[in-house]
């Protein structure tokens, strides 16, 4: 069963993608910016199989990539492939769900590094809702609308997450791990246009949280039902605070209770898109952070807010070039340092 993570004390880390094509440089840049709370980046510019959904698609029953699209090959024995996932899930057999250099080049580069000076190491996998909504069947219907596929995808992602956790624990010096589900499609919770059944989301979350032993988190970069997500008790809730902080703060009682239980909030305040980042300054970012801090501190202690917070970019940095990505990551680290300045040791 998943667990809370060590309070990060308003440290800084990154989110998902980077624009790099050189895994070594990408990992160097992450470790330079976030030595205490590094993360394993994804590198979608290296090729389709390193992008969201595709990077976790190898075990998908009937999964087939054709003309740059991931779909279902009905000629395959999909039933037996599903049965294998169910059996592997029951036996916690994660070996068939291993990532490879083809879909996770930076993961294997990070495996060569030493993390003795880091408190925690984070990685990201595609969440089951986003996976199931992005892959369609022969009738162009998202797999997530098929209850059996929704169930098997959640168990498949649970096995991938557990493999990532076990693999990261073998990296030199790793003390603690965090696996974050990349779930932009959770923005559709409550939508009548793109309906998602909450009971399916809950069942999938329970499958994954029950499989992972360390920290498990959620990243959703748009507005959603924050009360519901905090009620799932993720170890780590990551979101675009630059755009959506006002909406999250409407759920102040839920937010404070979440942090009191041990939940960490990743305030994504540094714009991840270079064109947006160019319009902000260190002072404007600090002012926005300070306003959030003050508003939350009206409902709880400032110590609790700082203890259970992390500063991040708004989302993965997938556009621009590596030098721009370094600037954005550096700005997140600098904002964290400025926020922590003057706090009692």
C-alpha cells in the first residue's frame, strides 16, 4: 500500500518532459537544478515511443502502433492478453512491465547516477484515465469507456508503476521514491462533453495505490474536482498553480485537511512554456507564491504550508530548447530558495 512521503519543506522539483534529445544532458540538468528532489525526465523529442501514453503502451492488450497512432489490433488474442495482466497483477509479477531504453532513455541514464545527497527520487507514468481516453478501438471509441479495458489498463499501469518504484530503489543512494501519474484527462471530471465515471477513477486509483509501496502522486495541469482528488489521498498533488490556484483554493478546508494528513502540494508556479515564461519575473513569481502562502496560512499554520509544499514548473517542459528548459528549472529552484529564506532551521 502506498505511503506518504517525507515533507519536502518547500523544496523544488520538475514535472515530466524535457525538450532534450540527449539523455545524459537532460539528467545532468535535472540534477543541477534539483539535487535534493530530482526527477526522471521523459524525452518525447527523441521519438514517438518516449511520449505520453506511447511510453507505457507495450503491455496493452491488442495494442498496435500504426502511422503514428496507437490503437487496437482486433486480430490479436486480446482476451488471453488481458488474462495475463490480471494474473500478473494478482502475483505482483512486474518483470513483463519493465521500461526499456526505447521508451525511457532518461530512466536508464538516471540509473547510472548516485542519489546519496537527494531526499527522494521521482518519476512519472501515464495515468490510466489519460491512457484510456487517448487510445481508441476500431469504432473510434476511447478504451476507457469499455469497463473491462478501463479495469485492465489500471492494473497494467499499476504494474508499470511498481516496476518503476522497484527499479528506482536499486539506483545508488536512493532513500525514498515517488511515482506520479500524469493525468491531464482528469480535467474532464464532471464534464458532460467528455464524461468520466468517478467510480472507474476510484477503482483504478485503488489498484495503483495498493500496488505501490512508496509515494504515489497525481499531476493534473488543468482545473478539476480538487476535493475528489484530495480525497483519494495521493502522496503528492501536482498542478498548474500559475493558472489554477484560485480554483484549488476554493477547497480550502479540503486542502488544509489534505496537508494535515501528510499530503504534499506541488505548486506549479513557473510557466513551462518559454513564451509564457518570458513574460514573468522572479519578483512576480514570488508575489504570486506569497499571495497563495498568505491565503492558505489564514486557515492553517505557515509551518504546515511550507512543510507540505513543493515548487515546480506548471507542467512538463516539452517546447523550446534545453537552454530554455534550464532557465525554467532554475527559476523554480530560485523561487523555492527565496521562499525558504529566513525560515527557522
